[in-house]
């Protein structure tokens, strides 16, 4: 999918897509830095859009890692379905509020890493809470949840739900982004 099509999806569904363009390669790298993805059993990606993080994840995860990808937008989902043919991937057209349900269908209990692009700041607060709780419940103890955002609006919520929250900044993205790295006790 072209960047112009991403913009079109944004114009039709602002509060779902939450960005005018796909994330930069710099943000992509910074999101994944320091994560032991090669030895992970289960990785979840929330809101892949056109798949910029997905491509990098497929390079970084191990041969036995299972990657669950959840995208709510049917156009993005259909494009990804055409593009990805990797036996490690389970691609779902569904909601990030239901991670445990999809893991269960894969006979998996929990995830080691959850990488999220969900536009928390533009969601109604009840939906935002449900997404974060869904991620926290699906994550194993000592697992890591990584979320990027354009503001620090969700910091308090993430600090309430996770035992540790570190924040990095990525200037080389439009717009510049904050990366939350959250751990579960
Ligand atoms: C800001 S875009 C990020 C796309 C891509 N990961 C990137 O970084 O370029 C947010 C993505 O989250 C998806 N999304 C929004 N709400 C969702 C939900 N509840 N469950 C799954 N995906 C969702 C949107 O459709 C969109 O693809």
C-alpha cells in the first residue's frame, strides 16, 4: 500500500488510524532496540497498518517464534494478508482488546513481547483502558509491552497498569514520537 493510501485511510478513519503516514525506519529500529526477539516464543503486534514494524519483526524474531498480528482496519488487513506468507505469522482482522482470545486460538497462554501502534491518545478512554488491560493480561510475567505515541498523555495510565515504564524519544519521525517500554512484574 502506498503512503497516499495510508493518508486516505487516516482521512476516513482518523480516530482509528491516528497518523497521517507510516512510521519512519528510525522509529521502527528504536521500537525494537534491545528486545530479545530472536529467542522469544510469542510476539504480538497490535495495529500493523501497512506493515513497517511487521517487516522488521520478521527479520528479528527467531525461526520458532510465533508472531500474532492484530489489525482492525479491513483494508490494511487484506493488504497484509496478500503480502505476508510466513508460517510464523497468525494475522487477525480484529481488535487489540481481545488479545487473549486470539492467543487461546493458537493454543498459547501468554506473550513475551507486545509491540503496539494503537493510537491510544485519540481513542475514547474506555477503549483505551480496555486495550491496555488486554495487553497487560496477555503479557507473561517479566514480559515487555512497547507502545509509541505522539504525546505523553498515556503515561499515567501505563504507569498504573505496568510495574516499570521507561520513555525514549524519536525525533526522526513525522511527527516525532515517544516510545514507552513497559514491564510487567
Ligand atoms: C498509527 S497507525 C500505525 C501503523 C503502523 N504500525 C506504523 O507504525 O506505521 C495505528 C494502527 O492501529 C490500528 N488500530 C487502531 N485501533 C485498533 C484496535 N483496536 N485493534 C487493532 N488495530 C487497531 C489502525 O487501523 C492502524 O493500522
